[in-house]
């Protein structure tokens, strides 16, 4: 990349790529007055390079609300955005894709999830803010730790299990 490349970052489009809501225990669940489900939240983001410095970032959010072993509702949302990103160093680019873009997409995902839970007949559900900068930094630290551990395992000859993502 030439030093005189101008840095460019622009949102081209924000859209829902895939959205699923399941509530297998309705309508029986609505008659339960002592309902206190446990909610599990999983986040993941992926990046696909397109043409002319356009990049699709997909923030995948999976939420499962369970009462004991019974699923109350399950949501999977793929909130996507098309971003024009040019002129950045590799480290800057990775930070943009791993933190900045998910930060842009999250409020759209939060609104969609709140709406679908309400339309599903459940009380208001608001996702708390997420610090994608901290998650990105944590991911870098874990990758460095795994790389260091992998090098030591190869040196020591210890067999170890690999982490899969």
C-alpha cells in the first residue's frame, strides 16, 4: 500500500442478511406467571472482501432464553453492512473490521431483536451495550496466547487440543 493512499471509510449499506425467531412453547408459556428465563447471548462477526475496497461485515447475534431445559425463545440475527474501506494499514484495517464495523451494526441489531421479541408476545427485551473494542483486544490477546502456547507445545512435543471457532 502506497504511503500517499488516502484513508477512506464509508458505510455503503446496512441490512438484515438473515433473521430467525422461534418460540416453541407458545401459547402455553404465556400462562406461566413465575417465568424467569436464563438468557444466553453469543456474538460473532465475519468479514468478506468484495470488489473495489467494499467489504461485507456480518454481525451474528444468537440469543436463547431458557427456563430450566426448555427453550422459551431462540433468535438468530445476521445484521450486515457493506463498508468501503481503503488506505489503512493491515492492523488498522483489522481493527476497523473487528471493532468499528460491529459497533456500527450493533444498534440496528439491538432494535431488530427488541422488536421481534415484542412481536413474539414477550416483555420488552433490551440488549445492553457491548464494548467491541474490548472484545477485539481480548481476541487479539487470546490469539497471541494460543500462538505462544502452540509454539511451546510443538517445542515440548506435548500433544494438545486445538481450539476451534
